[in-house]
C-alpha cells in the first residue's frame, strides 16, 4: 500500500534499519512482555527522535512524526504505544526549554536523553472511563529543597524499561490549597516500585503495569509549574504536550489499522469499491493527524488549536476503528481464524478509544468551544 510505503520511507530516513529489524521478528514475539522491540528502538536511536538537533537529537518535526509512528506501529504496536508516552514527555520538556520559565536544566536533560538513549515514562492520566486527564492520583507536599510524592499510576507504559518518569501531580499545602506541577524523577529513585497490572495479551509489550511512588523525594530543580487560566484553560506547556499526545497516540493506532488494510489490499479478489472505502477511511485518519502536526509546526498552540487537535483525534479515532473493521471483513472469516496476527491487530485497534481525554468527558467542553467559549480539557 503506497501510503504505508511513504511512511516507511520517512521512518527509514530518520531511524535507518529499525523497520527491517522489527520485520524480522514475528508479531507475537514483539507483542509479548519482555519483547525485544524496546531494545531495538534504543539501539536505533529512537529516544532522540523528537529531540531538536540543538539538543543533540534527530529533530523530527511533528508531521514526519505521524508517519514514523505509523510505520513503527504497523510492525510493533506495543512499541509504538509505549514510546508515545516517551515522545509526549520529550515534547513537554523541549517546550519548557524554549520558554521563559526554563531553568536551564531542561536542555541538559534533553542532551542526556539523546546521548544515552534514555526512555521517559509518563504518569499523567488514568485509563478509567470518564476520568479527567488532569485528575492525578499522585499527590505531593512541599518540603525543604523539593517535593515528597505519593500515589500510583496504572497503567503506566514503559514501566519496566523507563530511565526517567515524568508526572503531573497535585501539590497540597497545609491550608488545603492545591497547585498543579509537572515533575521528572529517576526511575531508580528510592520509593519507586513496579507492580503487575496489565491483564491482557493485547499490547502487553508496552509494559503498562503499575508504578507506585512511596515518599519519593523530587528535587525542586526537577519540578515545573503547570498552571490553569482564569477560565479553566491550560497553559502553553500543557497545551503543547496534550496536542503532541493526541497526535502521537492516534498515529499508533493508525499504523495498526494500516497494517490490516495493507493485508486486505494484498488480497487478489478485493473489489475496487471495497479497496476505495478502505483507503478513504485510513487516509482520512492520516490527514486529520497531519493537520495537528501542522498546527504544532506552525506554533499554533493556543486554546482554539487544542480544541481542533482534540476534534481531529476523535475524528481519526472513528476512521481508524472503521478502517480496521472493514479490513477484517474484507479479509474474511478464514483469514481471521487462520492468521492470528489479523485477530490481534483488530483487537488492538479498538484500544484507541481508551486513551484520555475520553470523549464523554470532553463533550460539554467541545460544544462550548464550538459555540465560542474557552475549551476546558478535563
């Protein structure tokens, strides 16, 4: 399929050899716990993908990032989902590094990630229906020199391979006042522990287990303020981060659906009508996600752009699920029964709906935004 070949070419340009290495391994082996995929991602320089060249990274822009993630996910869905959280964290850090709030530490962190191929996990939103993306289950209290953090994040992708953990937390003072902050801490810090949580074989290679934080001290230098405006709008740091997340996570599932559609296109008796419908659905998702990438590339990261990115994500979500379902129907029952990869990819595509912000939690805000109000993400 030409569109996937285009994505492959972009991925090969930035991460040469990675797709060939992944293609040499059966999908079932890539998707199991302890998969070799994350090690291959490190060895091919994947952690530096989005880090600007000024900080020692590869410097891939947001539009190309859509295609790179799509290509990777078509071969290793769990790898794409796991590293989506790394990319989200990196985007947040380099946004801060370029802002007036920068402490000067951010550029050193980015250079360290690029130079040492470090992976950053992300402890932000939970995977619970209807729960807001900003409703953190991790809290902190200020002490001399930093913050002491307690709580847990489940599921937390990259939990067993992470070198660093980024987290959005609520800090409560003695008077009960709450302050939102973003922090970064070493995975090996005292009080950080990993516990089994993921109970399905689908996307098991993403290492989405529970990370518990018990009296973990985080130095003040690794704490970044995350504010909310007077009308409930997010600040630039959070807005850029969420736009990147929505684009990247949906691109993961675009890759999975593209793999199914590619298999359907290879079927000799596929009708022109069905092929056209498959192409329309999967490329609709790609065009929507590219549009988010262009907003980011052009620096259009205000509240209205966040609303557009959220709408694009939900539109892409619908197109991805529809394309996957149509591809399975085109492949037929015998293929579904005899080729385990088809059933696996079909099931994995359905998970696109589980990532925050949930559509239910966003409906009122989207309607208000379409009517001219501020978009308040939950």
